[in-house]
C-alpha cells in the first residue's frame, strides 16, 4: 500500500520528535538505560526470568548496600545500589518517572544538572536509608527519583502555568510515593525524605544561580 503525502509527513514528524527527545534527554536516557541494563544483567546472571523478583541478599554482590558495607568502607555501593532493584514493576515505574521528570530538568538545565541531582540526591538518600536501617539491604532508584521530584517542586508554581503535564506527573509521583510509604511502612522512609529534601535544596540553589525558561516571568 502506497503512503500518502500526509502519511509521509506524519512519519517525518515522528522521527524528528524522537530525535528531539534523544537530544534533549541524553543524560536522562542514559540513566534509564543503565537501570534496565543492570536489571537485565542481574536476571541473566541469576538465571531468572526477566520479570522475576531479584532477592535483596543476592543483590549485595551487584551493588546493593547495608550498614556493614559502609562500615567496611564500601562507599561506592551508595551509588551502585541506585541502579539495582528487587521488584520488576518497581524498577519499571522508577524508570518511567525518572525519564519524565529527568527530561523536564535536563531540557531546561542541562545534562550536568540532572545527572548531579540524580546521583547526589540518590547517594544522600541511600546513606540515610542505610544509617537508619543498617541491617536492611538498600537498593533502588527511589531516593534519586525523590531528588528529581524535590528539584522540580521549587518550580511547581511556574510548572502549573507553563508545563501543566509535567506538574501533573510531579504531583502524581509525590502523592503515590507518600501514599506507598504511609501504607506499607506507616511513616515516610528516611531515604525518600532525605532524597526529596536534597532535591529541594538543589532546586533552590539552581533557582538562585540561573534563569531558565521555567523561572521566567
């Protein structure tokens, strides 16, 4: 079946859109890809189905962290653990929200800022989690994701008027994360709280030292 001019134009626009998404989201895309690659590698190493739960004790050899690891000076695990997950759906949800929120930050502030916010908030959040519950195995990107959300919260008023979709995604994530913490733990988890507060602090600093589109009058 021969394509019409409209079909060809629609295909062209679709390709151009994907190219724009890639260019504006290179660092965010790299983080999301790394999380998926790490999950797939661990599943393959453990000879598990791709959607099967990856048990926390087994994740220790792949970068998950405990208080004992920190006592032994394995600080690198505070970063590596941000790319390991126990549940497939948790990993997938994190990747989706990281891409949506991270892309919004990267588009306005650049790759360095979004990468820094992700890694620093995640590291601080993991450290808070490990020091609060040293006997538990800490893993997952939720702490870093909370950092991205905290960063954007500083610009929520401007998002509400100029980037409504991003604001809705941000609000949905915050409500879901708070709800899950309160439902399963009965309190806001230390790692998530510190990650969020760290992101808010970084967002405050960014608002002071830059003038991106999100903050223009």
